[in-house]
């Protein structure tokens, strides 16, 4: 048992080392073959080993929802709520959702294996993430793409704090993936740093999309090309002092944006992909609620952003145990997105079995680091 596990682990390590070595050579070759046409879309393309990358018609437009996660309680309760809402919207008209996988990058099964379809992958070797657990995401994708059977042609990269608020169609086109533009990802404002990873000969820095890896819906074949480069760039960014300091907690987002640009891939930017309460006020026809920001209000329903409100919802308040059932609803006057968020959390916690017992059986990740969760 132990021996087999070590062999598996050693194999992953060898793949990782080979990949890091080869990825630069690979993307240089690729960027020569992949050409952008004048309209900014990708034309039919063949990759270096002769595989068709982009040509196939959108015959199966379903996308596989891939959620990367750790096994600590804080990630687990978010994953349970996330998966609850996936199941609710999956078969609604307008949804192109296929199957769902939680890619668990803590290296061991946890107590949610029977509740959520899960694929266990190895974390990066000890110490390689330098305390920034989020670096495990790209490496998790590489292993999953390599080892899992994925029937859909498209993949959606999702995170535990995403809630599907409306049925989500496949926003990718036949030739281009789709991503969400983040206001704080500004490649052009960070040209000096970006150039360390995206040299002049690759093109202008404006080639780099203002996105992270999530949410993104992307052709599986493209993701297979980009993921190893993404591992390499994210580690190089972490190990470069200046970049680590400048990009801080968003460096793995920049790393994906740069890696995809190195492969000549441009994303369709969809502002309606995601809502970020409390900034976005109305749900409208948008698709995902991302609850990363704290929502603080006084009892008159006025925002006290940055200061604890008399009413508040902040996921980071529940680092060591799940939020209680039946959270109080915000006072009148609070934006629709915040109200909807709390109602969705309450509905899930009311229906998920043994909600309050989650912390009793699991959450023993040795890499658990509360500091990291203050940020992500
Ligand atoms: C990324 O790839 C380059 C080129 O092969 C290699 O020199 C570098 O060491 C890799 N980076 C990391 C962090 O492994
Ligand atoms: C936790 O993460 C922070 C930020 O990445 C790091 O500075 C700190 O050393 C880590 N603590 C432990 C115990 O690993
Ligand atoms: C939820 O809490 C409210 C008060 O905030 C209470 O009126 C209601 O009965 C509770 N519902 C359940 C199902 O416990
Ligand atoms: C689980 O969390 C509850 C609070 O939600 C706490 O009272 C209890 O002591 C925790 N149990 C363990 C084993 O950590």
C-alpha cells in the first residue's frame, strides 16, 4: 500500500520535472504554429505533434465542471454548497453543464468522497509552494488531465466560493475559451514584470488577457497545452522576489493569463460570467456569485465596507467550522446579490446532511495555513 503510493508519487514527480524542463521549448514551438487571425479569433491550428487542437466542430458543447480544492474544513464546506447548487442548475434549460469533479489536491481521500465526485491528486512536493497553497491548482490540473477520463470537450475551471445562480451555458466559442475580466489584473500596468515571463518577441503585453484561470470555460485540448506552462510560470513567479511581491495573492491568476498568451490563446471576456457582491448589486442574467469579499452593512442597510457591520457575511469568519444553518438575512436595503447569496447558503445548509458535523471527522490537511485563507 505504502510502496504503491510512493511509486505513484515518484511518477508524478518525474512528470513534473520533465514538464518544467520541456514547457518553454514546447510553447515557443506552439506559438510559432498557432496564429491569430486579423479578427482576433484563432484559425484552425495543428499542434507540433500533429494533433488538431482547435478545428473540431462544437459537436459536444457540454463542459465538465472542475473544482480544485484542499481538504481543510474551510474548503470542504464551500465545496459542499458549491456542488449543491451545481446539481440544482445542471439540468435547467440553458445549462450546458456536464459532469462534475472536485480535484482534491491534498493527496489523500477525505470524508466527502461519497458526497462529491472527487479525483485525488498529489500536492506539489513539500516546500515547493513556499506556503502559497494556491500554487497547487495548476499542478492539480496537469495531473487530472493526464490521468482522468473526461468525456466532455470543454472544461470549466471553478473555485469553492462559486455559486451557480443561473443555468450557465458554454460561453466558449468553437475556437476561443471564455474568461471573466478582473479589474485588478492589469498586465499593461505591470509591463516590466510581465516581460520577465512574456518576452518582447512574443508580442505586446496587451496580448495578455485581464483574467485568472477561474472562471474559465476552455477546450480540453487547449487546456492540456496550457496547464504545464501554467505550472512553470506560476513557480517562476513565486520564486522571483520582485514578482512575488508585486503580484502577491493574485500571482497564480497572472500566471494563467501569461501562460495562455504564450500559447497564442485569447479569451472571450464575459463580464456577465460572474457577480462579486457587494460590488455588483443586481443578479440579472449573470451566472455565478463569487463570495470572496466580506459583506458588511449597518442596520439601515448601508455598506460599511472595510469595517465590521452590524450585519455581516464573510466566508473567512468560518475558517475552522462551517457557518451555522439559517444565517440571518441582511437588513432591508442591502443589494439583491447579497440577499441571494445568504439565501443560497441557507438553502444548501438546510438540505445537506449532517451539516454541523463536518468538522468532527475531517479537515486534517497538514498544509493547513490560516494565513493563506485570509487572502483567498
Ligand atoms: C520552467 O522552464 C524553464 C525552461 O525549461 C526552466 O529553465 C525553469 O527552471 C522552469 N521553472 C521552474 C520553476 O521549474
Ligand atoms: C503561512 O503562509 C504565509 C503566507 O504565505 C507564510 O508567510 C507563513 O510562513 C505560512 N505559515 C506556515 C506555518 O506555513
Ligand atoms: C431561521 O431564523 C429565523 C430568525 O432569524 C426564524 O424566524 C426561523 O424560524 C428560522 N428557520 C428555521 C428553519 O430554523
Ligand atoms: C465543531 O464545531 C463546533 C462549532 O460549530 C464546535 O462546538 C465543536 O467543538 C467542533 N468540534 C471539533 C471536534 O472540532
